[in-house]
C-alpha cells in the first residue's frame, strides 16, 4: 500500500487567460492532517475541486492511486464545501438519512456519524435552528458517511469562535488517528499550528509544502503568520530578481 494519498505534478488550472493554479507539485501523505493555508483568492477551493474531480485541470493529479475524478474515487472521498450544503428545514437525522441514500449507506452509518460529531442530542432538531458550530459538524457528518479514506474540508471552521474551532480541530485529529487523510483549508494562520504538514498557497503558487516544524525552523519564526510573511517576502524578492 502506498503512503501517498494525493500527488500533483505540474498541476495547472486556467480560467480564461488567468492562471489560477500555477504548476503545482506536491504530495499529501496518507493518515496525516495537511493544512491548505492561503489568503482569500489564492486558489484553495480551486485546488480542492481539482482533487475531488470537478475542476478541469492540466498536469498530473493522482488521488488514492487513481487519476482525480476517476469513478472508483466516488466513495473514497468525503468533501465539505465552503458553504453549508445541508437542508435547513430537515432535522439532523433526516439530512443524514437523505445523504446516506445518495452514497448507499445505511441507518447504522447515520447513527455512527452523528455520534462521531457529537450531535446525538440534537439529532431531531431542524438544521436551520442549530448553532454555527453544530451546523459545521452536520456538514462534517455528511462527509463521513460511508467511511471515506480521504476527507477534503473547505474552510470547515470559518465563522466559528476560537473555542468551537479548537473542538473541531480535536475531532479532525481524532479522525486522522483512525488512519484517515485530511486536507483542510483555512485562511486563519493559527489553525495551521494544528496541522502536521502545510501547503501554503499564494496567487496560485505554493510557497511551502512540508511540515510545520520545518517551516518554523527555516524561517526562524515561532508562529505560522510570521513564517508566512517571511515566505511571501522571499518569494517577492525572488520574483523581482527574476524580472531584472
Ligand atoms: N469560475 C471562475 N471564473 C473566473 N475566475 C474564477 C472562477 N472561480 C474562481 N476564480 C478565481 O480564481 C481565484 C482563486 O479562487 P478560489 O475560490 O480557488 O480561492 P480561495 O483561496 O478558495 O479563496 P477564499 O478563501 O475566498 O475561499 C480567484 O482569483 C477567483 O476570482
Ligand atoms: Mg475558497
């Protein structure tokens, strides 16, 4: 079995003349939490959409040993979109039962995912009346149906207070400890501290693709925000030198 969950070589996405993802090369190791960190508009969602196979791209992109978008991957990837995709007028349980039929999962699986995200007490509450943190957990529960190997979560903690964010990150760590691979995007630099590996994206280019530990050592910083600024400055300097 390979220990590489995602591998990209020369990955390019263009929209019109604009290059949204510019020749990305990276790997995501199996069983790890990898943070896809970058400012708004840097290409995080575009990269995630490429990985789940709904975005046209060029270059090589292999996911769990298959080309991205391969039909055998349908059941192996759980995806949480940036905006909640659950029905507000259905209860937590009804939402999950509906999505379970789509992935041919069963009632036991619905119970399992509700318990995993700790919404057992709220299972009969309509989704529209849940708090932000509870809503985020329903979306996560949907992605967990059918026990996918790879979870691709697009800004799952956006809009949540630090305590709730922390709770969700504990849950992500728990899921990774069960052997799953998690790719999680965020533009909150603090959250990168919860990731083993980082992909730092800016303007469609990767500024870093290695462990958090190595990033802090390389930039001589003790926080990701500071390290990110150092990497941006270095990239801008290199670009200017290249233009001269
Ligand atoms: N359908 C589209 N047509 C043209 N440009 C697009 C399209 N979708 C995205 N873009 C552009 O691609 C770039 C990357 O967008 P993307 O949504 O991937 O960024 P992001 O990092 O996810 O941002 P955010 O943090 O705001 O979610 C942006 O400049 C955006 O305007
Ligand atoms: Mg996005």
